[in-house]
C-alpha cells in the first residue's frame, strides 16, 4: 500500500525534473518524456484514488489530506488537457513542482478517513469536487500570471533572454489566464452556493462541525474572501480593463489566499471543516 | 563507386566569379543533361543558389572530381585556369558531410538561414524528375533533409531574428501573439518607414496608418502599402487606436513626448503599446518607455538583439556539427555496405546462369511435359536458387568493415569463379541520359 501511495509522488517528481530540464534545454525528447511521466503519474494517482474508493465504498474526499490528493489529481488532469490542446509545455515546469510538493502530504498519510454521517450527502461530494476543480484552475492562473510578469519584465527591460525564448506571447498568457480565472470563478461560485445550501440542511445536526458553519469560521471566511477576490478579477477585466499585469497579480494574490485556506487553515484553524 | 561533391561557394569564390557560374539561370535541366552526357557520373544532382554552384555525383573513376570541375568551366565558358583555384572537391563521407552542412544552413552566409533546405529539396527533385538520381542520391538527400530538420528542431541555430526588421516583428509577436488583428501607425514617409511598412504588411496587420508632416508623401506611401494616410493634426487619435507605432521621421526634436503618449494611454486601459523608434536622431522621448503598458525599443536596442542572436547561433554550432557528424558516420557505413553489392549481383547472376544452362541442357527431356509442369520446373529451380542465396546475401549486406568486405569478395570471386567483368557491373541500372553518349 505504501509503495502505491508513494508512486504518484515519485512520478510527479520525475516529471517535474524532466519539465525543468526541458524548460532549460528545450530538447524535444525530454519534453515528450516529461509529458509521459506526468501522464503515468496521473494514471497511478487515478488507480490509487480508485482503489481507495472501492475499499472505502465512497469517494475519498474526507479531510484536508484527502482533499489535497484530489486537488493534485485534478490539477494534473487540467494541466494535461491544456498542454495537449495548446502544445505548450513551458507551464509544466511550474505546475508539476507544485504537484510533486503537495502530493507528499497524502503519501505520508495514505489511509482513508472514515466518513462521518454528516458528510453522507451528494451535496458534499459536489461541494468538494467543484471547489477543488476551482482551486486547480486558480493554480494554473497563478502559474500563468507569474510567467506573464516574468516575460513582461524581460521585454520591458529589453533583456530578452531566458523566458523570452521559452514562453508563449504575453497575449496568449493573458488569454489563458482569463480562461482559467473564468472557469475557476464559476466553479468556486457553484461550490460555495452548494456548500451554503448543504450547511442550512444539516444545521440541526448534533455534529459540532455543523454548528461551526458560519462566516466567522476562518475557513469559510477566507473562502468568501477569495470568492470576492476572484469575482473582482473576473469582472474587472471586462469592466475596467484590468487585464495583463494587473490580472496576473490578482491571480497570484488570489491563489496565495486559496493555498493559505487550503493548508494551514484547513489543518489547524477551522472548526467547521476539520473532518 | 565514389561520392563526389564539387563546386564553388561563397567561401571559395568571390561574387564576380560566382555570378558567371549560375546553373539556375538557364535552368537546371540542360545542365544536368549536358553533365550526364559526358558519361562520367552514374548519378548527378546539381545545386545552384546565389551563394553556391555544386555538383553531387556518383562516379567510378577516382579522377571524376576534376572532370566535374572542368565541366563547370566548359559549361559556363570560364577558363579552367581562372576557375580551378576556387573549386572545392570533397569525396566519400566528406562529400556527404558537406551536403549535410549545407542543408542545415551551417555553410550559409547567414548561419542557420532556413531557405537553403528548400533549395536543396528543389535541386534533388529536379534531378530525380529527370532520372539522374539513383539509390545513393536518394539516400544522401533524404538524410540531408532529415539533418536539416534535426538541426532546426534540436538546436537553436535557426532561432532569433538576425535583421532589425525581423527582430521588431519577433518582438511584436512575443507581445501580441498573432499580428493579424492589430493596428499599426507609421510616423514618417521616408525610406525606412516604407521598408518597415512592407515587412508589417506581409504580416497582414488589420490597419496600416501613415502620418507624416507632408500629407502628399504619406498619401503616396499609404497607396503603395494599402494603408490610410492621416494629417499630422490627427496624430493623437491615430496613436490612441494603434497597437504598434513605428517612428521614422527626419525630425530633429522628439515627435512623441512622454506627456503626449501618457494622455492617449489612459483610455487604452491595459492594452499594451509597442513603440519602435528607428529614427536617428530619436523620435521618441526615452521617458515614454517608463509608462506602464508601453514597450519602447529604439534602433540600437534592436541592433543589439540582432547581435545577441547572431552570437547565440554561433554558440549552437557545436551541437549542429555533432548532428552532422552522427549522420555522416551512419551514411558512410551505408555507403560501405554498398561496395559489396557488385559481388552480390555477380553471385546471383552466376547462380542463375547455372540454372538456365541446366534447364537448356535438359530442354529435350522437358519438352514432353505439359506447359503447367514446365512452368513449375522453372519456378522450383528459381526458388532453390533464391533460397540458397538468401543467407549469403543478407550476411554480405550486413558487412560494415571494409577489410572484411574485400576478403569476402575475393573469396567469393575465387570460389565461384566470378569474372571481374561481372563483379564490376554497377549496382544501378544506367540512366536514360547516359545512353545518349
């Protein structure tokens, strides 16, 4: 079991190394190897999650560690989709490093948490999956934003070098960022609404988690904050022309909030979401 | 059987001489026919560009190289004494290496330029269409094409613009991606403005606007480029809708000031503006480049990009040369394995001759057989010969060591009494062109 739990981490790590090597040297064979390794990692991860689902009888989404695992898996799928549809591998170096680092958490704690009665609702699964997919989109937007800023600085300073030779155009990065924010925002909105509906349904439950479901809980507070942040990013682009570098910064700050909410808050601070 | 590469290039001959040796001018076909009619070569391809005139050929005679040189001299009526010092000659693997370097752009005036690969392809297609290319030329040029492709995809040799106009266009692409939907503003209507306009027009931008102090000259340029001309007074309007501005006026004072550009930037929101100042003295205040969404490049910036790109291409040379060396080694091995082919053919002919002789001898006895049975006898004897020869043929073709090859050929010649005439028969059937002689 432990070997199977560590296999995705290993493959993601190797993929990250290959993506970085490809980013530096631009050897087409290394690029193809990187994609293959990432594909293998996602497959191994799919197998792992599938096995956990069969063993437990429900989707392993209970607890922050399981959510991190599902997040990494969704991020891998989303990134592979983008890479295969755009033939653009430059982002892989950033995305796979994030994946490999985060995948260590579930590997250290591979067991499936038992599911309390409170979470036996289809709304729970929809809530968690749509939010995790939103986070994966925001992670991509974050990477796109960072690379946009790096490329922007190079062109502005007239030092055409490392990133200039490796990244797609500013326009393409900006457009992909807009799409990632758009998809992420829609899923975030849906996830929060479903979560709110579900919370009102279970409010009478004796479970202390249910009674802690309020905006005062740090997890929910930060979720609302990041929703406000991404709503601004989403609408400011069209309404007041906040594209390009401003959109890039917004997506970077937004993802920092998401990550804070996901890890430290999810593990230590929340009293409503600590299953 | 040897491979030759003979000719003149920009490295060996001055332009005055190269001008006289332009095979392409009168068409490659007559040159190929004239060359093959001399009967020196079994296979020929002629490559002719403004920087080179080269003959690639397969010939038996070791002195064929000079014959090709003299052909160039005769065909173009350039005295041999004048031409000879400028003619290069490569043989065997060196000849292959030369073609591979040419195809990869390593031998080009601007290292890594991509046009040459297309010219090499054309040269081969012409020769092949006239049946002057046999097995060796097919293999040689196929390898050359793949070397060209490999060098392009595996090294940075062809990367980075090496002229100022292309550097500007490459930058614009890095900022805007596709240029087709963009509006371009050209300030000035002089020679530089026109040149840049032509380059941008080739990128199919949406709108070209020309603004200059004298409306008549901007009108004229607008007509030439298929753009529109606006009077100088409407500069601010034109600026606010432009994505790319090229400034090339002869003004002695800045035409675009920081304050002026800043005013037009506000309604643009985050849409970037790319300003290219190719005028000397400069048309654009340097402070314009400090504005948030403005990228400002002047002529010196573009020149230094070109210089860096050239330096980077040079740095990639080693990797490209390694690819060439790899492919040359592979090609040389293949060429060597072909040396055994005359022996293989002689051996097969020998076996078949024995078969036919025996069938002839038995003819009176076989005559009584029905036609189908007679055909079966023919087929069976043929199959026996084929099967007996299958393994030896494969073994012989698999040889790569030259000394071993000579030993084998010698042994076979003695064991089966293969005449030297049979063994020398060329591997490739004579071409139509050669029979004319």
